């Protein structure tokens, strides 16, 4: 389930951005806002995807060495066997791709540790390259194995290679499956990846729905807040503080959240976005609104 606190934070940022842009949602570029707003969630997703691939490939080096050893044995047995020349080429192609996959995993490990980069774009490219190689290797192996039956005289050496290939294919299929995180629900080792993919996919519709509903009710909420203020005017209030109060009032009045929960969430937002001095003020307004 998507993190509601994250939704509130994103909705607050959107309400604030609209207010700073004149308050008219019709003149506001929502797509540009979300392109910028979701960079952080994209970074989180890429980091979790990289960690998931590295986790899935933890035994990759061993399976690669086994594949290479048995492939070399098969190639030596095939040598000078002209009918098996195509088979030898296919085995070498699998070997080459397998080595490329190992190099890609090494590059991914280096990239995730590289603190000099400002964004995770390169990390995302490395992830995509690694998963694409895994997909390609699984496909090449699937095409290669049926051809073994055409060479019964090489049965023993090809059976050993087949076992190594099947082990390699299983690993490649796991790495390839990581491009669809929602298929990994229930697998504890990939929980962070699933959550970050969910956040990336669902944050905008959830937060935008909440923010637009609050903006639509803003005139009524302005009246309520103005009536609660003592020796203070609404125009003097900080824009962030007003946005937090609007969000809190909406959740209390429309979403019917309990007052203690609303106060707790609003106070947390105040500390994060407006500073500690605003928290008691916001707390007081929300509590007064609840009593009213």
C-alpha cells in the first residue's frame, strides 16, 4: 500500500506550488511539476532496482565460471566436427553474452558506490543494460539447447553443458523479472523494490487527486481559518502554513480522520517544511477548528 505520508507531502508541495503561481490551477503546468517532483522517487527506485539486481546476481560469477568451463570442454569435443560448426558458434555466442553480463554486473556495483554522480541516471542505464543482457542470454540458451539432441555422439559433454546452461538461465530469468516489480509481491527480499515501484507509479494520481480536491474547497476553508484567527489576518500567514492547515482541515472534514492523527501529521509537515515555530501555531488552529 502506498505511503500516505508521502502522498500528503507531495500534495502539500503541489498546493504550495499552485499558490505561489497565483492560485489558479488552470494556469499551472502539472506535468512539469510532477517531472521535477518525482525525481527523488525515481532515484529511490533506481537504487532499489540496482540493489535487487546485485542481490539476484549474487551467485552469478560461480555459474558463469561453470558455464565457461563446460562450454570449453564441449568446444574441444566439437573441434574438427564440421556438422557441429553452427553449434560451436552458438555456444560461443552464449559464452560471450554471459561474459558481458558479468561485466555489466561489475559496472552496476561500481556505479551504485560512485558518490560523484549528481543523479541516478547512469545507474538506471546500467540496470537496464544488465536486465537486457539477462533477457538476451535466456533467449539464446532456449534456442541453443534443442540442438544438442542432433549430436548423440557428444551426449556426455553436452549434458554437462546443458546442466550449466540451465543453472545460468534460472539466474537470468530472475534478473529479467526485476523489470516488473509488481510481479514480486510476497517475496521479502524484493520488498523495497516493490514499494519504490509502487510509489513511482501511484504517487502522482493519489497526491494530485488530494491536492486538487483541497484547492477546490479552499474558499470555504479560508473563511473558517479567518474566523479562528485572533488578532491576526489570513493575508499575513505564511503560505506554507496555510497550505498545511488546508490539508489538515480537508482530511478532518472530508476524509474523517481522527483529530489526533490530523494534528500529528500536520505538525510533522510543519517541522519539515515550515520550521519548529510554526508547529504550535498550526496545532492550535487545527485544534480550534476541530472544536468548532
